[in-house]
C-alpha cells in the first residue's frame, strides 16, 4: 500500500444577503432513503483514467454526467484554463448550490481528505482538554511511509494536541491514537461509514480512518464537499482546520494546506479558512477548501490533477475559487448539496427519482456545457479563522438551516494574494 502525505509534507512531493439564516428549498427534494437510481456503482480495486458512464445522480441529474457541467450564459465568466483534475466541484457553502462540477460523483481514492470524515465523526466525542497516554498497541498497523506528527509511545497528549496533529501535519499516528480512544480502528471505520451514510455521502467507502491507500477505499468530490460542509458546522473543527501553526510537544508544526500557510509558488489565498489536503500514490493530490470573499462562502474540492507540477492541486483550487466568486449569483446551478438524512422531514413525499435542479435546464439565454472541456500565523495556535456562530444546523421541524454569517478575522482580510 502507498503512503499518505499531504503535498509538501514529509513523505511525497509530487442582491445583499441580509438574512442570517437560509433554507434552500431545493435541499428538500430528496427522500430520506436514496433510491436505486441514485446509488453509486461498486468501486473498482484500482482507479482508471476514464470516469464511468453511469454515476450517482444524488443532488441532480447533471452531477451524474461525465465531463464538465456548467451553465454558460451572458454575464457568466468562462471556466479557467488549465484545469486537469479528474474531478472537481465548486459549491456555495451556504445555499448548497453547486455552481459547476467535473465528474462530481466519480469514486476515487481520497487520500487524507478522508480525515475530514474521521474528524466529523470522532471529534465531538472527546473534550479537547482530555489527556491520554499512548500505549504501544495504539500505533500498531500504521502504514509504511505514513505522514506522522511524531506521537511517541508512553507520552501523554491532550485531545486538542492530537487533533492539531491530524489537521496540520495529517498525522496518521494521531489518527491511530484517537481511533484507539474511540474503541479501535475497526469500530472507528464502522462509525465513519455510518456517519457518511447519514450525511448522504453515498460514494464513500471507508477502509482506513486516516485515508491511507487501501483496496476499495473511495470517495468523490461531491461527498468530500458534503463532509466538509458538515464538519465546518462544528467550532472545534473550524478552529483546527484553520490553524496555521501550533506547538506539538517541543516542536513547531505548520499546516500543510498551502492555500492557508503559503509556499514558494503558492501565495496565501485571500479569505481561505481551511479545510484539508491529501496525497498518496493512488489518489494523487486531493484537496477540499473553504474561503470567504465579499460575503460569499465557497467550498471547492479538487481530486487528482493530471498535471504534476509542484502544488498543482492548490493552483487549480485557487483558479476555481476565483471563478466561483465571480460567478456566484450569476450562474444557474447544476445541482445541490443535499442535507443529512436526519434533516429531511419525516414522511417526506419528495420525488424519489432524480430531478433536474431548477435553473439548470438551459432556459432562455443559457447554454448547458455538458462534457465540455474547460476554457483554452499567527503566534501560538495560529488560528486564521474565527467564524462567529459558524454554520448552524437546526434540525427541529425537519429544517436544515445554515447560518450565512461567516465573518473572518481582520488578520485574514488583510492577507491579500500577492
């Protein structure tokens, strides 16, 4: 099996929005149980270079089509040049509208972006000031070449320290220790799979909690975006994934998300606020990011760019963020991010069949581009994001409401891209 290491880490280089709450009506179009028509095909044991002809249509029929899906119309900017990723998605984090996508439901190895699901599942279970002494058995089964933060047998760590190790250094050793606290790797994998199903992340099959390459372990750009959106509704998740640098024991660790921490060929992205990166032999480079600009909050996921330039996954993500901020409010969506199963009203009479998202049918003046190529630290914890209120899930009465206020601290607002 192949090692997990985020790009640039140890292992492998490679209208005004006045309302505070919004409930997108389109979010309720899917029944609690996804129908057979929405089911994803079984994963293959090895990735191919061609997307399957049939993919899940969860979130809209267009999202199940291979190739690029975007509604071109007057005033809508063209997609950026040079996009080589096998799969990507641009979504409005607040409304859930998918602004554009490319093979959104292609089931691919996720690498360490799967740690977002691990965190969204396990993080709420242990207070961050809980301290735990690492036993030798806790680190058993750690994959060869795994990215690590430097957890030591016999040492005692706070839960907060371990999560910083997971988010900043993509430490598989920290994942193993937290899994041990959760009852072991097998139970944690089962818990993650159950949570993925609750989120309707139905392309995802979990084999290893840390994202280390394993046969049949897959996810999709669509699912990773759902998972990130869920995780970002938790304050600790937001704090960890937005931390630029921190102390781990006697060592200073720095976030390997290059849009957050920067690199020689990738400046800090204006408004970036997380989330998680990954890189393995089979997955290539993967990344899900969240950014805010001009009152808009976008999620972008990019999986496995075919171009292998240094930090390519971040460069393509930055291009998609730039496009998304220009297009949001102008482009008709091609689909939607569905709510968790528990957020769908009981006894819903919504149609069980896939449907086309309103505005995606290529109305007057619109041109649907299906299968078309894209156009030719602070000190201490170093938290870069302090989202006031964050994303708020209100499940009472079957509503799935997302707090639209994601203010970033002044520090990040001043960190313009060079």
